[in-house]
C-alpha cells in the first residue's frame, strides 16, 4: 500500500501528545479523591472498576484518529479484479488438412460447431475476434460483442493451402493492439512495457490447429511477443492419427496424396508424396507454457466442445491501482462510535 499524500502522516505526531495529556488529567484527579473522609467507603460505593473499562474508550479514540489520518494521506493499493472488458481471439486453422474426414463431417465443420458453441455461452460483455490462418493469417472479424457477426464469420470459413501457425498468433496480437493502445503491435517494432511476474492482460488467444507450421514465422517466435505483452495463449491440437483419411471440403474430394500433390506441388511443405498432417504437440505445448496458457488435445467433436467449454475464461483479470481511503474512514468512524458508546455505558454522566 502507498500514500498519495504521505505528508499527512506527520499529524500522527499528535498521538503521543494526546497520551501525555490523558495521563496528566488522570493524575490531576487523584488529589481530590483524598478529600473524602473515608476512601474505602468511596471504593465500596463505586465498586472496583476494571482498568480495561477505564482506558479502552480512549484507546479506541486514538485508533480512530490514526485511521482517519491515514485516510487523509489517500492510501492506494493494487487490486486484481475480474476484467469487465475481457477479449478473446479465436485463431482457427483453415489449412486444407482441415478437410480430413477422420472427424465427421470433417475437421473444419467440427471446429466451426465447437467455436459457435463457445461463442454462444460467453457473457454478453466478452468481446470475441476471429482470426483465420492457412498460408497467411487474416482477421476476419474484429473483436465484437455482436454474436450475429461472429456466427456469420465462423460459418463462412473456407480452407486454403499451407499452415502458418506463427502468423496466426502474430495476427491475433495485432488485433488486440488495435483494441488497446498499451499493447504495441508485433509489427511495429515497439517493445512493450513488461508486466510484473504473474500478471496478465485481460486478453486471451485460443489457437486451434491440426498440423505443423509450414510457412511464415516460427510459433515460438510469435509466442515471445505474446509473453512480452502478458497475453495467455491456449493451444488446441485437433485431429486423429488416421492420416490416410479422405478429404471432403467444399468442392474438393480426394485422398491425402491427391491433396498434397494438388495444393503443394513439390515445394509446398508436403512434398510430392503428400504432406505431413501430424500435430506438432511439442511446439503447441511450448507456446502455451511460455505465455501462461495450457495445451489441450481433442480427437473428436465432443472432445473439442469440452475443451472450449473448459477454457478458463474466468481467469481473465485486470490489475488496477485503487484508492482505499474509504476503508480507513469507515474504520475510524466505527471506532469513534464504539468509543462513545462504551464511554456512555461504563462512565455515564450524572
């Protein structure tokens, strides 16, 4: 806790002065007590008064004064609160391998269904943006609370060639920088001010892919940018080990070898003998670990929907510096009232 006006603490120097005055007044009362003919009779009349009852009201008054002086210094503290403007970026792989039918009707349609289900259950104040990536990445829907726009964007997703996971993550960070001036764009060359250890921005990137990075920046390079900006990335590896499943996506149908030959040729990351469709789980785990997120694996529509439902959206918080003077004012008022009440009960005015 810090004080905006620490000079007011000098007023606390009055506390020892008040204690000295209190002791002086108590001693001044003693000579008058011996004027009675019998001190024992007086003691019997008034009873044995507890030392606690005698001095507690004054002690409470001193504590109340101290609390009010601290309040005058305008104390502030750093608190972590649920983010009112939480934003989630869904970065979805739309490479041609998402046409695989190992998950019916195909991986892309299953991913769309899970994403739509996720969008539907979010709070109305949560902004969601959609980034699609294949050989390059693009923001197809800027962060918004309009669920209709989001649903339209997801439903209109189509596939393209290659897989640029790093570009998908960097483009997601770019979308967040457009929303928050405190987050420099990864393409601006401006280094962000690092957040304290364990603190994160109220933003989240959920990156879903069924393959490996075949073009563009390396995912770990992009993860460094997310880490520096305090943005957690949750990665999802989606697909099965059935890499020989036929393809069916829009107007394209065929087997994996036909697919690789048609879209990648001899130099498109898959080679003439087809392309690699296994999930690079190790890299996805590293990206998540570096940024404070988690990695999830899903091999069916149901598992993917469970992953989306269990994403820790509630962990998105914002750290704010808040003035807490009202707490000390309230405490001081309560102590003053308590001192007055106890004084009236224990020392009633005749």
